[in-house]
């Protein structure tokens, strides 16, 4: 299973789901699922937006 570190990235930067939503346009529901690692998958466009926002690469 692939797990995300979205919750960690947000905590390190003092961000909330609403902050990421406003900056990326990714729905809050999607961000919550990714953050909690409860989603069934992630679209490449969503991953690309998150990587750009956090200035990271998917590794």
C-alpha cells in the first residue's frame, strides 16, 4: 500500500486543509482522504498540484 505524508507536510508548514484547498483548488474531501490515507487512489493531476504546491517530487 502506498501511503502519503500530506498530513506531515501540512503540519511542518503550519497549514490546514482549507489552506491547501484555497491554494490548489483540490476539493477538501479529496485532501482529507489523501491526508488520512483512506483514499482509493489519486489522480496524476492532483498529485502534480500537490507536488507543485509543496515544492516536492513524488518519491
